[in-house]
């Protein structure tokens, strides 16, 4: 089945850009997602990209997709303390909505003052 | 803007007890899902449904049951609770065309 890999931790200084990376194995993946989870909270959908796109920008967030290398990244510009959270990469397969999402284990984003 | 609503938020069960985790969505989504999240892990799919009356197993279905009698509701049933079912449970829904929304989760402890 699908496998999604992420680094477990990323530490950045406040005001710098954060880049969180994700790799996946299923080349027929259709939608790719980034979710944010704060301590004790649910998953907040940050953004998603369709597999025929290379890039999507939404305010401070930029998603880049390299379909050839099966690599997805999330860039957060001007990182703030409120961005401290776990960020999950998730991938939907080619089965439409029927097969759910496959998640990575999450990247803990740590903000240094 | 209710979205996906899960109840209860917290629950402590004794080994062997049963309970139902409730999930409701008001977005008229056909697809609904139950995931569990264990510490340091991503989310694992327990069961999913593609519409009322249709359910299927995900990656980790053992010890759970579901039903989908309406589009809005997708309850998850634990029949004989075991310590291995201590986890955070998330319900999600999707139109199938992109966005997938999650509830706030149910923290379950089995002692």
C-alpha cells in the first residue's frame, strides 16, 4: 500500500521560513494534503493540491509538488510562534474518496525565539 | 459552521465494556472515515463509508464495528474494550473531490 514519510522534527527561528518535506510511494495519488495539529486538538486542513499541479500558494503557505520524485513540501513564510504544531502530510489514492487518506507520522515544528 | 462533530470528547472505559463513538457531519458528504491516532504515529484508517448503507474495513478494523444508516451519521462501536484500543479517535468526511475535514477527536482510555 501507500507509504508516506516525513521527518519527525524541524526547528526554525521565528521570522525565518520553514520547509516541511514529505515523500510518498504511490504515483497514482490524486490529492495531497497538509494538516496542522496543535496539542490536544484535532486536525486542521491547511491546504491541499491536486496531482496535476506543481505549486499552490495561499498567503504564507506555499505547497510544491514534484510528481516525478513523489515529493511534496510545505513552506511557511515568516514563521511565528503560533505555527508551532505537528504538521501531517496525507495522500489520497486513485480510488476517489473511497480509500481514505494515508498519513505520514507528522513533523513537529519547533520555533526558536 | 458545525462541520464534523464528534462526541464524547473524552472517555474512560474498563476492559470489556462497550461504547459508541458518535460522528455527525452537516456538509452532505458521501464519504466518511474513522481513524485512530497513537502517540508518535500518523493516523490509521479503521473503517470508511462511501454512502448510506455502505461500509468497508480500513487498515486496522479489528475490535470495531460501524454502521451508516444516514448520510450525516457514522458511529463507531467498540464491543469489548481492550487496553490496545486506548487512542485518540478521529472522524472525517469528504466530498471525494478534494477537501477532507476532521472532527476534534475523542480521547479514549481503556483501563
